[in-house]
């Protein structure tokens, strides 16, 4: 472990969530003994009073801000105001609180949705401001991108050590499989596994299947965040990804195969595709703090499918 994190009091917002639980495990596995897991039931980070109480209770020297209000295309279309306000308020108040309380380092985890709708592939961090985000998730993406501006402005004015990471779409065990709010991989896994169990003749998928995405296994994402916390202290945003690109059509066919579903795929082309293409240039993360994704995509999918099946088995 890098010497920086040893002996530090570390607060992880969203530390009980899908990504946060793995980040906390990795910190503890590296010998970090004072890890304060910030959960929504204890602290509503949209409320300024709760943010102030968090800093009094945890007295952190390092803050890793993972908490977010997130969802897939449908959830973003239904909640643009909520996603903008709550994500902006959580981050802005936490960063200001970190400044006021003398936090040594603040790790802000942003979103790939901050990139412009038509970004040259692979997405490079220098292209972040060259256009408006894809409309269905623009409010969420802009709220998160504003926190990059805040970190950089605070660095310039106050010497604030805030770093900003841009993880691509995540997947893995303990993901959100709620059909109303889930992202594409858990949504497809649930659809195919459930359809197989019911003996359904077909599964409907949103869009045309032409859009492309990149995915990062949750364990790899957590490793990248912890490496950045240990080793990176720069002002510039850094992509975290796997460097692969796959179309939604190819993804659906792959998950269909891996789940063993034998029915038909039906594409609902009245539904949006979202951003046309999404794949990252991941060289900056490797150069600056030695991060490279390790888990093979098919292997990660198999682990995720197996985990989802195991959760169904426990409910029977």
C-alpha cells in the first residue's frame, strides 16, 4: 500500500452500496483500520446539517465520495430534476465541508455521462467540455461535471487536494437489479434469467441495439479508485475503464447465451438508444497511478449471472 493511506481516517460515502462495499473491502485489505462507512440511513447528504454532522462524527482526513442517485435511461428520463439536484447538492456540500474541515484529500467519483453526446471514440479526458451530454442523462452528467469544476476551483484558490475520476459503466455482484432503475447489464440478466424460468417465448430490449458501451467490473473499478487515492494528486480528470467496446446487440446476444435463454430477442425501437457510442481512452490512469482492468468481460458476466441466480434461489 502507498504510505499516504496508512493510518488515515477515511470516510467512504455510499460505502454500503454496490461499488462502495468493494472499495471499503480493499481499503481494509490494505490495512486501513479507520474506515468510516457513510450510509444514507444515517446521513442524508443532500441536507447541509447532515453533512456537517458527518464531518463532526467521522473527522476524516480522506473522503472518497461514491454516493449518488443513479439509474438507467428510463429512470433518468423520469427524474431529471431529482438527479440533478441531489447529486449536485451532495457533492458540493461534501467538498465545501472537506475544505472547511481541513481534509487532506478528496476523491470525487464522477460519471461517464458527463461526456458530450458526440465524443470521438475513444473518449479522452481533454474532450470532456467539447459539447453537451446525451439528453436522457444530461442533468445527471452535468451535476457530476460541476463537481470537477468545484474541485479545480478549490485547488486554485485554497490548495484543496481534490481529484476527479470518470468510471465507465460498472457491473458485477450486488448490482441493482430493480427493473425500474437498473443499468443495462443487470437489466438484461434479470430479463433473460426470469424469462428462462417462466418459459417465456421472447424478451424485449430497448432501442435498436446499435449503440455501443464499455463496461468495467466492480472489483476493477474499486481497485482503480483506491490506487488513485494512494498515488494521484493532480487536477485533471482521469478515466477508469477497461478499454473495450461492445454494441448493445452483441451484449444482449452474449448475455442470452450465458444465461441459457433460448427464446427470441425483440427490439423496441421506439425506445431511445442513449449515447451513440461509449468507449474510453484509459492510458492516463495507467500512466499516472498504474491502473489497468484485470477481469475478463465474459468471466465478469458469468460471476454476475451466478450471483443473481443465487439470490433468486434464496428467495424460493
